[in-house]
C-alpha cells in the first residue's frame, strides 16, 4: 500500500482533546513529541490519529508512555524515550 493510500485511512484525533475510546477495528497512534499522560492533541505539536488495525506500519510498536490510558502505538525508534518521567 502506498503512503498516499495509507494517509487516506488516517483519522486524526480532534484537537484539544484526549481520546477516551478507540473505534472498533482501529489502532490509536501518536507522534514523537514529548507529552504527559493527559496532553491534549495540538499542544506543542503533539498529534494523534487512528489507523485500521491491518494497516499499521511495521515500524510502529506498542507504546509504554501511558498517554490517554488507552493502548496505542508509536514509532519504534522513539517509543522507549516517551515514557513519562
């Protein structure tokens, strides 16, 4: 699947919110910006989105940061650095 096709399947989380549920069949993800467990989307460049489960890129892994209290993924090379201190 091309990156253009994949980007059409992204659904960004609404700005100034923290999701409390994930739609069935989708996976929550966020970018590399440092954040806390309750940082809202849009602050200091922090963004989150969902993908269909079958289309999550291989370089995204389960994220241990605790953001939103929901299971989610982040880029493999930055996920370990996102743990809240």
